[in-house]
């Protein structure tokens, strides 16, 4: 059965024809298809102004991104059939790269399931549903996940602020099974205890795994400063690969406690120290104390969450990189990263260049990094490419 039609204004179909999956509320012809006639989660046929149907989508009339495309077929439905096909496809792609079940299984639009993120932690799944359209279908989603993966537990991690914008509950829910008392994952030959109920986002950040592996290869004999360390994803593999000493700094007491436990789990506690501190304040004091580190990892949370925050966020990134360079040893390595979509790779490049010149240091990029293969990039959706990393050699000016 055909869905109700959502008509676009004239010339507002170009981006969709090029492969993007979002319809913004100001692109809708509200005279032909008033948004007030729809309710959150309704399925619609997205129609260009000339009457050509572009495909099917689910809709929320109350949000800026008011529709998200599901298929170029006009009558596609979000449910068991789509879930089975697209999750199985995502699974086959993950298994090309990872021989153990520790990865992001579904990355929203990039895997054809907008509004859905699933992280796989062995036999436990942490699921984030961020849209009303996906929320409507959570029961068939859970059924497909159980049938396909036979998990021990499925947690709906509902504390994402986007849910509030969609008018959804923010209460985390155990949707299936029973959580183990302790959950341990594996990454880069290390084990990590994680807290998926109270931890950040889904409980772990798989996206940097490739860059973290690269860092571990160059850490032997070095002193490493891991800033915004969370549970030790950068620092612990470095210690395991011969780093002389690793210092982890994070403002969260819970993160520091997890990192300490993970150091013990991987038998590298003797090489590590942990500091609960605001990173800006730590760097200022380290400079005053004349501390120097051979390698500094600067991996902050998103400091530019919205476009309007760009100016303040850019300044925060600039200050962090400037301070980090001041406590980097002569001929040191700076790993500088940003997960802010609105801070471009070119922006971070300029921050590094200008910060190094300000203190009369020479900086060269040895390597660049981005999202691991379990965070695929949809080439028609720039928003799916958010992570950028520069590995830089820093030296005295010539």
C-alpha cells in the first residue's frame, strides 16, 4: 500500500537525487503536504515538486530533519524485512575486518538504518535509537537481533540528547536478557572492562581503534601522555607495547577508575599513572612544573557540537593543542584528533600549524587517520565522516 505523500518545494530534491537521505522541514511544500497532518514515526513517500516519487521515508513533523529516507522504493516499510537484510549485510562487512565480535555493528545511515547505532560487545549489544521512526519499530528490531545474533543481553542506551529533540524517553532500558556483572571487551590485543549502563555514549569508542593500534607501534621506550583518556583505549596498548611510562588524564572519576582497573587487567599498572583533572588545568600545571612527554595524545570529546558553537569550540581546540605542544619533549610526537563534524580537517590542520609557529616549533604530519572500518562513511552524506586524526612530528625550527 502506498504511503501518504510528502511533497518537496521546487528545486529541493537535488541533494536527495545525489544520494543524501535527509529531508529538512524547510524543504517541504507545506501547502501540498502540511506537516501537521503527520505524527512522529509515520511512513511517507517523498515526492518532488514535479510529482516524481523519490522514495520512502519515516517522518517526524516536529524536528529540523523531518524525514529520513529508507529506500528508493515508494512503499518500503521499516520493519523485520529491512532489519534482517541490512543488519546481516552490516555484519558481513564487519566480519571482513574483525575476527572477534567487538565492533560497531550498525552505523546509522551508513548501514541503511537511519536513527540506529548498535555496538557489539561480545554477546551484549548496546543499542542507541535516536529517532521517533526507529523507536516505533524497536520490537521487531529486538526480535531480529535475537534471531540473528543470539545475544545474552540487549541494552537500549536511551540517554542521547537527540532523543529529547525527537520527544522520546531518556531512560535506559534493558530490552532483552540479563547483563553480566562484568563486561570485558577486546581491542588491539588488550582487554577493557567497560560500563555500558553508566559509561559515555554506548559504553566504548570503537572509532579510533585503528589510530590507537598505530600509536602502540611507536610507543616503545617513550613517555606517553594520554589526555581525555576515558578507560585507557590509547594508553594501555601503548604500555603493553613497551612504553616507558603512560600518564592518563581525565576529568571523570568513573573513567579514571575504569582505566586503573584496565591497567591491572592487562598487567601494566607499574608503567601507568592516573590523574583525575580538567585537562586544561593539568596542561597549565605541567608547563609550570616543566614536565615533558615524548608522545602526547589529544583526543577530546566533541567541542563543536552545533554549527553555532564553532567559534568557541575552535578556540578550545586551539588552546588545547597550544598547551600540549608546550609540554611535548624535543623531537616529540603529537597525536591530535577531533570528533567534531563541524571542525573540518582543514580547521584542525590550521590549528596545528599556527600553534606550532606561535611557539617557534617545526611540525610535520607523519600520518593521518579517521574512522575505523566499523564506522563506514556514506559518500553522499558528509555528516557520516566526522573523525580526523593527525600524527605529527614536532621539532625545533631549522
